[in-house]
């Protein structure tokens, strides 16, 4: 069994593949296997790989008749690996002869780490030098000096100091057992899958870094999705204006599914999603004249049975007090329907319940960008503003919520409650009467209306409401308090 497994996904790399294979076969560390998966190349890539396979028994070449995405091919390569260590190798890159040996030694010297990488140069397709990336240039940003929280934050951001691209760390050497545990959860087929994977790795294992320049990365004018021409993935990248929104919403369900991340670190997962959101905000809802791929039609409201079922499941979890699970499920549903305002409003509500008020506000604002008259989003902002002490803004948002939908009982009640708390009892009473007309059994509205009637000295009306409450409730402490207040009023 080899010590190192090298996994190389290729497609139409005839211009570069020979150079890449030569540099790998020239490694001073000789005990490795090189597994190549060809995603239905239409040029001479397969022919060249077979020639090398005949010359060196360490090479194993496999061809897919159908073009698969680089993400799927990468997962297959990891599952096929038999070595103690594993590295991804692109068919257009170059490695110094001592690259593998240096990283094997680094991981053997640091048993706690699951990934090691070197400094690198970037060049264009013609081999011209573009720039160099040495993460050790800044001690604070050196992976050797960073904890998993700092590393995860940089992974979600990706672009570091001096335009450093953190995802290139993934082209280093992994411990295979750790990587297989990580890859057991498929990386979503979405924009920026490498950043999702690096967030996963960052929370699962420490990363080591060697400041020697032993790797050269080829940069192309066209992105990977275009060069691989994998239709579904290319559509998500190029035509789905919600593509990066899907990535953002996928972060939490993807990472929560991991068995490689210790449970005590999973509390940081929501932070990864927030960092990704903040650093990619312009991309999350791109203004293009394109419809999102696999999106649902919301023009007629919630007429999709699957969405209804998902939303009811989330509401059931909330009712039972299981907010963390409701939050994870809401994130997963929002991933499927990122353009559905009802789903996004539910997700924002769970964020608020988990203490992520700013994050929740961003989601509500995003809904209003796409749906300016969405009553639930205005209502959500009203509650958030009230909680933060911005009573004037809260009431304004509340009024907009009611104006947008006069049948939104929750919005009407929240506005009535805020008005009552600020002393506007008559206006509050008017809104509460409208609730009773729409929902006669709304107990909280009846209680608040009864309280206002007692405070304003309307004895007969208060007495009538109390009778209704006594018939509809049993042993309710608030109703008993209202009865005591009413007795004081009569006396």
C-alpha cells in the first residue's frame, strides 16, 4: 500500500497534462499512487494519460463517459485513495521535486495536524509569473499561528492580506483518514464549493504551513465551471442570480452534518455563514434578468405542497421549543427555495431567536429588496427594532406591515402591543378590535384589549371581554390578574 495517494481530476488538459505528470513523477518522495479521473475529455487528454500509465505502474487512469463536476470527481478520488496521505492535483499545475517529501515530513513532525501546504507562485496559461503567495509573510495570518476559529473565519472570507487566496491550502497534503471523514458529507454543488470545504477542514483539524515556494498554480481567464462545461454547475455559476445565496444557506446544514468536526466547535458554524454573508453581500442577490435555476414560482403564494410541508415542520419545531433544529431545517429549506420570502422570513425569525439579531435584520432587508410590500418582513424588522430600543422605528415598521397586509394578525397584534406600551391606548384598541373580527379566539389580543378597557375605565366592555376569556381559558394567571384589576376598577 502506498504512503501517499494523489488524486487528479482532469478534463481537456492536453496542453498542460504532460508537464503536470512529469513534475509529479519527478518527486523525490517515490512511494505514491496517482489516480486520474477523466471527466469525458474531448481532446487528447485521455490518450496522453494512457501513455503515462503504460510507462509507470503507479498511475491508474479512469475515464467517465459523462462529464461530472470537479466536486464529484474529487470526492470519488478521495474514496479510491489507499495511502496514509492524500493530495489533490490539478492537471495544469506544477510541483517542485521536494513538494511531497517536505509535506510528509511536516505532517509527521506535527501529528495533530490534518493538512499541510507550502507557499506558491501563480502563473498564466503561458507560464508567465503573475504573483506569489506566502501566508507566513504575516505572522498573525500564518496558519501555524492560527486557531481553528481564526482559520475558519479566513476560509469563509477567502481573500486575505495582499490578495491571498486561502482555498489554495486545499492543494496541500491531507491525512487520508481525516479527509475521508470530511468528504463523507458531500460538498454541495454550488458556487465556491472550495470555500465550503475549507471551512469544514478548518473546524475539523489544525493546518500546517511551510513557507518554501514549492508549488506553481496555473490561472486561467475562464473559471473552472466554463472550462469543465458541466452544464448544471455552469448554470448555477453563470445564470442563477441566487447561486451564492444557495452557498450561504448551505453552509450551516452542510457543516452540521459533519462527524469530523468536534461537537463543541459546531457552535461556531453560524459564524462561518455570517462571515460568508458579509464578505459576499453584493453577490447574494445579483440583479440580473435571469430566473434562478430550480426555483419555485411564488407568484401565486405558497401553492407548492413541498414548501408547505417544510414550513409546517419548522413551525412545529418552534412550537415545541426546539429552536436549534428549527434553525437548521429553515436553513436547509431556504437553500432549496432562496427566492421564497416566506421561507426566508422563517429563517430570519430563527436567527433572531438564537440571538443573531443583525443577521436576522439582513435577511428581512433582503426580502424587502425583492418584495417591497412583504408584511412579514416589515413585522420582523418591527420586532427587532423594538428589542433594540428603537421604538419610533419599530412602530413605523409595524405600520408598514399592517398597511401591506391588513389581514396579517401577528403584525397587527405586535403593532397594537407597541402602541399600548407607548401610551397610545385608543389607537391600540382600534387595531385589537380588527384582530378580534379576523380571529375571535386570539387570546393574547383579548387579554390586551381587556387591559386597555380597564385602564381607560370602560367597565362594561371590560366585563364582556372578561366573560369571553373565562369561557375560553382555565386557570390562566393573566386572566386572574385582569379580574383583580377589574374589581379594583369597580370599587
